[in-house]
């Protein structure tokens, strides 16, 4: 049901539905349901900016951040790469999710994705301590490149990183 609601954009179309408006009026006659246009052009972008500022603020003073990168293919066969910042005892922060479909998802491309996400969220490599990935060839090469570029950052697979944490 959730996938249907999200992929069909029902949530936005429902805002203009007369039955929803009538039901809301019965519940609370003074509440005015925002239109689909207001939701998509004003409320959601404002919420997106609020959350972005909140997440950037959470990362601002953090040191010894562990960066995580992973790539996968979704149900629509898009090549997606996600990056996160984690720290022991802290809630992880999503840095970015990038669609690499039609682009070269080689080590250089994934490195660009990671660096772009760091710039977007105002993180510097000097505040990081580790880079964790899974272990296909692309990620192995990325880890080698990252360690060469930032020798103070330990790059590892998730399995090895978990063993070192114990």
C-alpha cells in the first residue's frame, strides 16, 4: 500500500479530493487543507530545507566521522549510490542518494558521489576517520584511491570494520 501511495502520487492528488475536504471539514471546520500545488511548491521544499539545515547542524561539530558508501539497483533497475555519516553513539546521517544510471559507476564516479555528498553536507575529510564500503572491485579501488588521497582515513569493508570495533 505504501509503495502505491508514494509512486502514484496519491498523497498530493488527495489534497484536492472533495471527499477528503468534506471529511476534514467534519473533523475540524476551521482547518484548510493545503492544495497539491501548495504542498509541492511551498510546504515540501520548506520542510526539505529545514531538515537539511538540521542535519548539517548535527554534523557541524562532529569529529571522527565514519563515512559509508553503498550501491545497489532498485526495482526500476536504476543504479543508486547512497552515502552516510556515522559515529559511535550517534544517529547516522544520510549525506546523499545519487542516481548513477547512465553514468560510469566506476571508482572515480563513486568517489565523486562521495565527495559531492560531503560538500553538500559541509563535511571535510579532516573530520573523518574511516570509510566503509562493501567489497566488489569498484569499492576496493575506491578504498585504495581514498587512502592514497587521505592517508589519515582508514578504508575498510564493513566486515573488517565491525571486527575492529569489537
